[in-house]
C-alpha cells in the first residue's frame, strides 16, 4: 500500500521546484510533504492531494479517481 521507492523518488523529482520534498510512511500509506507541510498521500503508487474548502473547486475540476478511502 505504501509508495514504492521508485515512485517516491519520482515524486521528489517532480515536485522539487516547489521546495524540499520528503516522503514518510504513515498509517500504511505514504505522506508527501513540501517544506514540512503535508500536501498529499500515496496509496498503491497513486498520489492523492490533500483538499480543503480553499482548493476543493480546483481539485474537483481535475479529479480522475474517487477520494482516498481510509478504511
């Protein structure tokens, strides 16, 4: 369920222009952080972005998968 090493490295490379990207295994998944702020989570090598009321409309437009299920 966690990100593979290769996918984690891919994410670090892709998001590097945004800041210091780190990944950390947590809750059987992988958290993705930029400068210490968690902005996404990986499950089965699929990145899910963290969404709140401020960015929900922008993310809804780009949605291609159902939200991450924590079960």
